[in-house]
C-alpha cells in the first residue's frame, strides 16, 4: 500500500517543472569544491579546467549547492562571470534581480568593466530596475 | 595645537610618524588614546653591507623578552644569522632556507622589506640582557648575489613584557570608504571579533580592537605584494597595533578572503604592514551574514592575524611543506591532514561538507608559543 502511494505520488509530480538537484556532488564537483575552499587564495579560473569537462555547469552547481564556506559559491560565480558570461548571460542576469543572490549581484556589479558593453548595459539596467537597486546605485555609475 | 605639533615635529625618522599620533588625537578630541603606553622599546638606524652582509646590534635590557626587526634595503634583504650576547649562533639561514618546514619568512630574500621576530618558539632560547647581533644580507633580485655597499634601514621594537602566558594584542581595524556605513557588515564584523576573542581566550590572548574609518578604496591591494596605501594607512596606527583593513574585495577579486602582509608582519609602517580582508567573499552568495558565516569570518580574522604574528599553515595545500612546530603532525594527504589537523585554526582550508563546517579554533602548544612571543602580544 505504501509502495503504491509512493509510486502515485511520484507520478503526480513527474510533469511538474521542478529542477532536480543532485543530492551529492559528482567527483568533478567535489574536486572543484576542494580547489575553491582554501582561506588564503584559490587557483585561477583557467586552472580549474583540469577538474571538469563542463566547467560552467559544475561551477553553477556549486553556486547553488555549496553554501559553506561562504566564499566557495562567490569564487565559483566569479569564474562564471569572468569566463563564461556569454553562455551564462541569462543566469548572471537572474542574480542581478534576486535578493537571495545579493552577494553574487554585488560581485557582478564590481566586474561589469570586464564584460562586453552590451551585456554590461543589460545587467546594469536589470539591477537598477530590480529589488537590488539600492546596492546597484552604489556600485554602478549612472550617467 | 600648533605647540603640540611643533613639539612632535623634531622626532625623527619613521618613529615620528607613529609617535605623532597621540598629539594629533589630543587635538581632535580622542583623548582616550592619549598617554597610551605601548610597552614597546624602539630604536632605528641604517647599516651598509660589507661582504654582502651588515650586523645590526639589538641591545636588550631586562625584562625585554622579544624584538621585532623591520628592515628596508636597497636590495632584497634576508636574515643571515643571529648571535646571542655570548657570540653563539642561535639561528642560521642554512638551517631553514631549503627546509620543508617553515619558521620565518625572514630567511628568504623575497623583497627589499624584511621582518623578523625573535625569539620565535619556546625552543629558541629566551632573550636576556646584552647585545644581540642580527646579520642581514643584501641580495640582488634574480641573480641571488650578495651585494656590497647596500644600505639597509631598520627599526627594532622590543617587548617590555616578560610573560609568555598571557597577552593583549592591539588591533586597529580600518574600514574602507563606505563599508563602515554598511550596518549589516559592521554588525557582522563586531560579532566576528567576539568569535575571535573566544578562539584566543584559552591561549591567554585577547584582541583589543579599535575601529576607524578611512577614505581607502574598497578594492584592497594584495598585502603580500606591498602597497603604498598600506604604508600610508599604517602610519596612523599606534606603534603596538596590528592594522587590519576591512574592505570589499582584494586585488580586484574574491580569490582572497584575507591576506597577511608577511609572516611575521611588522608594527612599523611599511608596504606590507597590514592584514587585509574583503567582506563580499565572507558574506557568501546571498550577501548576508548567517551565524555560520560570522563564525567562519571570526576564524578567518584569527587565522590571518595568526599569520601576521608568525604562524604558518601546519601543512600547505601541496602536502609537502609544514610549519616548524613539532606538535603539529607532518601529514601528507588531504584525508589524513583533515583528520589530524582539520580543527586547527591555521589549517589552510575549512573542513566543510557543502553546507556546514567544523569549528577551526584549536592551536597546538608550540603555535601558542609563537603567538605569545610576537612582540605585539603585550
């Protein structure tokens, strides 16, 4: 009876557009996590490639799942912003308007000068029009 | 105010900048810091190398128990040897230069600036009254050749405190421009300082933190590379204060949470005389400080100031270099080191499982000996 209910429960949720998050990190994600953990400095983003053949995806997994130590997600996001901004533009843009990603939004605001002009303008506009506008006014020069 | 300024003006060399501060504070209404007795002796001078080296005489009187020698030369400077008043060599560079264990960065010619605290561990003989001789080498960058006729300016601060069982460490925390107005950050820093106090309490050490504001840019320099802004900022610190600059980021990024200028660092102003920390990386992806974030930030403060007071990581991340403490194990793999050293304050990385971390608040007896012998632990 219990098994039947579980199956039905699973079917009922099968088509819901929820993102399935892996509970455990893959070996690559674990290696990236270990590389980004040290207190006194992390390896540069390019050198992280040895740990993953899909680096942006694994870094984003850390952004979403590694909350401690607090700098791991920030460092992972920094690599995404600096080196994967074209492919991950929408993801970065979502941080600019998400209060629960305020740290990443402030991070991105500080890195705007390193991004292509079109993306810079798009991210700035999103931040200034969203719930993190007060932060955006501090970090983004408004002409 | 004119009178007090004029009175202070003739005081010479680097000391003038540091010791003029009490007079200035009197004039600006900060009387509570006036008359502060740092408990430190001070001398300075210059020496010129012959045969590539120059001898610095450090005159020790009772009850002085440690000295901090800060040098700034025409060439790279490193300590060659130290002799006690009887002429016995108590430290020689060859014992440490290529060793797999690290005792002091003063042995490596890394820059024109060099800092040496002596004694370092309990294993080194205690200071006693008399003339100690520190031989410094002037070394050409690149070639490694010893240089003759090279001028080395130096300062010596001596610790007038015989106790190695307890001490107060004065810290001047300097917020960069605007960070002092971020209430969530300053509140978290205050709580982190409490955590830092808790960590040090069992070791008999108490950080006393004086908080100040500044117009420094929030993106801080990498302190290990040296910076004029660090020099200028630390000129305003008292001569017994470690300067901790708290900004947003370090070197334009979040690769660093905190950086100590050198191991050990100096209480005299130079381009590395500070610990720098950035708040953004410490707050995490959500940009707000949870209780665990604050606890870890307090550990990071204690960790970085620990470097500044002379502590190395008990094991480096390459697992083939260790500190010179014989009571921290020389482990050789991530798993083994996390198991044996994971709770040590100076372990290079927190031990975490994505969402929580173990507390890193332990220090070995020898690590505590090093902290207590730092000249700024009074």
